[in-house]
């Protein structure tokens, strides 16, 4: 007992000294080194130039997604990552086909439209029907079957932010079908439109008839609403040859910086490699995957050796199925117990403000937010996550995500306008530097969060 008691006191004393050093202090020099290097590093932007201009949009099941997967695998290998692989994932294969819409009465005018992802087509020919407007689900129910049956319902819903407004895109088709509608149009889910329709996935309910559904521009939705308000009967012709094909083979792309002391413990960073079949998928989510790829490349280039493994994962099929995230969770099985944290970037590369994170991580890293102050990104808050890392978070892995101003993301999101010119190279470099800092700290910190 006499020998043990002093040893216990000494143990407590050493722990106290260790705890006195904050994460901000511990990693100040490394963070400075990473951020200094990131300021002049154009690797992420050059990767994005190739992805956008040479490969283009990357819908699940498309040849271009296959090209992007092969390209990403080669880039990770070239950047010095190890254990680079592309484990197979079977994904939905929806094809848009030819599509068009037009007002045919009381005026004749083409409508700029995009079919919603996973929508059925209109059959052998177009559908022509009277349009009835609902501004929300409550109004739709009030209209009832008597007024909806045989018509095309237009949801001219108010923009209340993406999270609240997107429900009309996802739930709307089945809601109108239950009342006998033959089709659905939706005012694009955005706060700003320059005659740009926004696509995105819908979700059909089991046991409910599937009706064709498309997005039209904010401007055209308002026009139809005004005509009807003034007593006009509006008819629209809708033609869509969309179809679902058998599931296609795709893949996640994985590469690692192996940990120097605890290589079995994993910090995941990544985004989704697929995109919609319009635009170039620059912000959503080309910016996310090149940020993760270049963050790892920068850490490797600087010769930094974290204790744990940093694993870059580019998930396939986030946009219309999330099969990549589910497949990754299945692949790791019980090794999820070794996953320390997961960072997903899927909100675009606009000006970085900080990071949202699981409270367990926030409690440990709050003092490290000053490390990102040179980027003006020193706001660490509770939150963070993403669709692809959702299965990991569900089973207890702490999640993180960048916080951006988001001033224009939903103007471009899921449109023909999601193109490389919307990317600010300097802001992209800041994302790379910040993700590299966050990933390194999580992979190197003395204890798991």
C-alpha cells in the first residue's frame, strides 16, 4: 500500500499535466504548417477542372460515373495514398430520356422543366390535363379528390429553406396520386431562380400509383398560379420518357494514409462522387470529393504521420439511393468499433465559416477552433453529418461537416448551372486546409472522442 499510493498520485499528476495542454496548443504548429501549404496548393481545383470539364455530370449507372471512379482511383494512387480500392456497389439506374412541358391553354407557351429523379414516364405519349394549384399539403387535402382527380397538380410552395421545402418534391407525387391526379409539377426547390429548374429525387409510396413528376421554374409556377387566380383554366402538356433500368454496377473509391501507431483506428473523410445528370456536379459534390482527396494528399506531401488511419471515401449513389453509404457500412461490419469519426462535405465550397460536429467531438475540440481563425472559420458548433455517413452515425460514430455561408448553393443545386465557374478557387483551398487540419487532429489526438 505504501508503494502503490505514491504511484497513484504520480499517475494523476501526469494526467493533469497532459490535460492542461489544450488541443489548440497541441496542434498549433501542425495546423499552421498545413494552412500555410494549402494557401498555394491548387491540387483540388485542378482535380475539379478535370472532373467537370473532361468527365462531366455523373448520374448513377452512367458511363461518366464509371470514368470518374477510375479517375479518382488513379488520382489517389498518384497522390501517394495506400490501399486504394474501388469496392463494387450495385446502384439504381434511372434514365431521364426525352422530356418537355408546355402550357397549351389559355395561352401557348413552353415550360422549362426537369423531370424529378426516379420519376416514371408519361407512357407512349404525352399527358395533357388541366392544372390545379396547391400551395401546401394542407391545401391539397382541402381540395380533395373531387377537384384533383384527372388533373395535374402544381405545388407552388413557398421557399422555407431546403430542409422544409424539399418534402414537396419527395412526398408530393404520392400525395397527389392518392387523390387521383395524373401528374405533378413542382415549383423548383430554391429561393432564387433565373429560369432554372431544379431536379432531385422523389420517393414513391408502396401501394400508391406512380405518376410522372417534374420541376418547373419559379417563374413559370408563378405564371400558372396567376392565370388560375384570375379565373383561367390552365392546361399543360407533359411528356417524359423516363424509365428505370436494372441496377447497374458502380463502386465507392477508397484510399488511406495509414496510422503510425493505431492503424486499425479510422477517421473517414469524403463526399459523394455521383451527381445529377445536369450541369457538371461542381458544387454538388465535386467540391466535396476533391477537398477530401486533396486534404489527404496535402497531409502526405507534408510528411505528417497521424497516429490513426485517415481514410478517404468517395461514396457512390448519394443522389438517388444512398447505396454507397449503406454499402460502406456493410463492408466494414463489426470494424465500425474502430471508426473514430467521419467528416462529410456535401454542402458546396462557398466561404467556410467553421465546422459542425457531434457533441462528443465538440467537447474535445472546442479549443482547436482558434486554429482555423486564419481562415475566418473558427465557429465550432454542435451538429454535422451527412447522408453518406448517416449509417455510421446511426451506429455511434461521431460526425462532422463544414459550415458555409451557403449564400448561393441552393441557387445552383441540382441544376444545369452547377458548373465549375461557380467555384471560387481560394475558398476551395480554404476548405482543403481546414479539412486537412480537422482530419489530422482527429487521427492524432491522444484519446478517441
